[in-house]
């Protein structure tokens, strides 16, 4: 599965995308694992876990929540709030 990070999520993760071979059952489990794997922070001092708390998530283009299943999914997009229009 490929994870794409945008804006503050990209800054906290230190990458714009990554491959995950061992895909957990739910989005929440994936987010918890990624937060633990990326202990860095943004310039504002937010961890990836902090950023996740403000994000919208898309699983294969569909708006998704922490309890949604990842079975068969190919991509997760992590979208923090964006300023502007």
C-alpha cells in the first residue's frame, strides 16, 4: 500500500509518500503505526500523530475514518487542512 502525505503531514513524516508492506486491518491501526515510525515534528512542533488528529483521509479516493478497513486498498491520502481557497 502507498501512503501519500500532504502539507503538514509531509513535514512531520519527513517524506511525501511511502510504501507499507504489512498493511494492518484498519486505517486507525495504520495511522498509529506510522505515527510511531515517524517521531519527527513540523516546524511548529507538531508530531505526525498530532497532525493526524486534524486530517481528512482518503482510502482509494474515498473519504474514510479510523475504523474503515484497509483490505484490498492500494492508496491512502493524508490531507491536513489547507489555508486559502
